């Protein structure tokens, strides 16, 4: 395939040098002997479109979008958004089709896929999400669709959590009646939670959260969307509070990438070996 023209894709962000997306997508491509060129693109704040539009005009197939540009991507693809992107209010996957920019949000797919692979409780589970930013909104639809019995969002600013579940697009979801919201002081549930998800960036700052004790039901999982070579502060806090087990978000990262890969190439990669290799690499760098 040496004379085959490579397929061009990229991830865009600011900063972007830390992104594992090129490693993940190249590993997926090798599963199909695909000639893929996947690069990191650094865009200046306020200069998102000026980087993205020429990239696609040159014949690129797809682009992943990371912080702080998911809202810019949403605006750019506003004429052709997936249902997931509309509910999330943010886009992490872009592609051109029939001359129009399309956008999707694959974060929820990635999260649920990772939770299922870990045997986490989802159907009929009681789920707590900490944080009311874009990360939380990006996964609401997928968690509800997976059949959780209740889903409560708590946030330091309780009003932000309330605004998330009263958003008109969120209210259109068939399972919207299962949503609850409040401040961090509303995190408690007498019977405990089956799944607690940290959708804040607290662990990036090596900080713990001001949460009440006794959050976890027997056999529960604590899940931090941040990934790390070592257990994050949230994971450590959760185990100390009685969580049955704790996980970081590396599997979610690989899962959302796989969903993007499938959108662009109509191929479903095997995530397991890629996740294993990344985990070993992170552990080696610790």
C-alpha cells in the first residue's frame, strides 16, 4: 500500500501536545492496514475556524476536537449536528459530507462502552455525577439510554446543575424524568449510589472534592473521567469512603476515539489491545 494516498485526520486543541489521540487512531488504523496520517493541530484561542476550514478544504476526512474548542466546533457544524451533539451542546468529532460540516459528540458512547467492559452497574442503577459542565452534559443521554434508574447531578453551584436538567433539549429525552440536580450537599443517598462519576477537573489539580461521607452502595464503582498513571485524588477518596472499586477515564478516551473512527471510516476497531498498550505505557511512565 506504499503508493496508496494516506487518509488525513487530526485532533485540535490548545494545548494539544499531551493528546494521546494520534497514538490511539494510528493503533486502530493498523488493525485494518489503513494508511492514516493523524496529527495534532494547535489552534490559537479565537482562531478555530481559521485552522479547521483549510484543513478540510485540503481533503482531510475527520477531526477530533478537545478543550477549549468543543463549543466552537458545535457552532461550526450547527447545520448538521447529530442528536447526541445537540443534547450535549458540544462537538468532539467533525467531518465533511456533501460539502457540509457535520458534528457529533462521542463522549457518552465512550463512557458507557468503558463502563460496560468493566462490568459496571448501569441498567436499573442509581448514578451520581459530580460536576455540571460540558463533560457531564456530554454523557447524560448515553447514561439514561443505558437504563439507569436515577441520575443525579450535583455541582458546587447548584443552579448550574438545575439548569442542566431543565435544558429544553435534555427534557426531550425519553428518560428525562429520571434526572435530579442539586448542590454538593445533595450528593447523599440513604441507600448509596451504584455508580459515582467525577465529571469535574478536580483531579487535574490534585484536589479532592468536598463530598459527604457514605456515598457508595455495596459493589459500587467510582469513575473519574480524568486518566492518570496513578489513582487520582477522587479515586483514592472514593475507595476510602467505601467504593467497591475505582477507575480512571482512560477507557472512555479510547472508546470515544473508536466511535469517531467508526464515523469517519465505517470500521469498528478493537479497543481492548489499544487500551492495554496505553495503560502499560502510562504505568511505565509513572
